[in-house]
C-alpha cells in the first residue's frame, strides 16, 4: 500500500499526552508526554524496567493506556487502532520472522500483508535484502540463520511498506558493528524521506548519533528530555574516568578527589570505575597524586568529553542508590 508509505502519507508523527499504564497497584508508566514530528527521531532511554517497552506497546496499539491518550500518524491508538497498525512498522526485542520460510519469502509475505502488489513486494524485498547484506542468504530457511541475521531480517520486515512511523525496541542488540552501521544508514535514509522514528536502545552512542531528541525514563516517569547536546551540556564538561583494581576502592577514591570535583562522581555499575566531573583547569597529575596519597590502586586515569553514558548515569544514580538501600 504505497499510498500509506512515507512518500505517500503526510504523517503527523507521534503525539502522547500524559500516557500511563498501571498493573494492579504498580505504575509501569506515568504521565508521559511525547511529541515527535515527521522526519524526526526520538530516542527513549532508561534502565531495564524504566517503562520504555511499555511506552512502545501503548504507541503500537499492543496495550491500552490506563490514563492519557496518544495519536500516531494522525490516529488515536485506542479508537483508531487498526488505522494506526496499517501505518506503522515495528521491530520488537525478539525477532518475529517465520523460521520455516526463506528470508526472501518472509519479506515478500510482509509486503503482501501490507497490500503491496506481488511485483512491488518482490522489488522491496530485493532492495532490503541488499541494503542489509542478506542477498547471499536470501533463499535459506530463516531457522538456519544466526541470531544477528534473524535480527537484521526482522528489521527489514519492519521497513517493507516504508511506514510513515517506525518503532524499534533495541534494534541493534546482537548486531556486530558493521551490521549496526548498515542499519543506521538505512534508518537515516528512511527518516530523510519524511518518516518518524521512535527507538529504545541500550547503546547510548546509537542515541547520540541518531536521535534529534532524547527522553530519559526512570521508574516509569520522564526524568529528563532534550537534544543530545543539551543533555550533555546540562551535566557539565570534561570527565575523568578512574579505574581501580577493586570496586571497594571507589568510595575512597571519591573522597580523595572530592576537592577537584564540579559535581559528585558516579560509579559505573558494570566495572570498578569512577566517572568524575572535574573543575576546569584541573590537571591529571593532581588527581593521580591525590589517589596515590590515599593509597588507591588506580589502574587507569583518563580525561574525556561528556557522553550520553554520563548523562544516563547522572540522571539515574539517585534512583539506583535508593533501590540499593531498600
């Protein structure tokens, strides 16, 4: 149905006003406002359980909001759910392609379900197989594919009808760097053609490179929003990353560096690292001497610019500490 494709539809993008979702007494999402016009990319960031997938389920008509309302491609996600589904592409965290069909047959089937003619479905399948480097495997049964190949095919399926609004839930999880860059190129082309893209991702570099605006969710609520540059500017300039031999040294390292910090340092939850926003003009040698004087076994000390990882850690640090204390 090319009349519903990016080129044939004047999409109004995604609008959500105060949407929330409650399961029993637990609010998985609460009072979330979103506005994503056509030709723009929104990145939804948040820790596991922050509400990202719940938000996408509401916007893609898979869940009914407990409160608020939303419109996608100009249609209400509850009262006009069928019209919304006809105008969106979706790739969830788990690949949904049919393992008993070939890659080509999967894409052609999706095209026919979107009412493309047989010829247009074949043409679109051929284009996407080439763009995502699957042409050599087009006639293989999908059940023989690796996880990364299945993921690429699933993403191709979400693009078959050139939908005016595209929702991707952690689209590049499991992809190697080469495949990830390929997908980014395809998505950029789709957005340049006028599509609206909403994605969640665990790779903050991905959000930095793709998103026009970022919304950070924390425990179901909006904790911050802005462009990548605005969010990075909000939490300050340079960072120093101190890697210690043991995690139990991080608290002492924080104390040793306190006089040099612009804001409190943040611990990396996955490694014995302290990310410290230092005052302008601070020299690395001063930090090294302070750590040495405190008897800290610093394996590495590096200076770098602020990244979205720093934004995410800074915004969610308070809630993590509360959860750990509970």
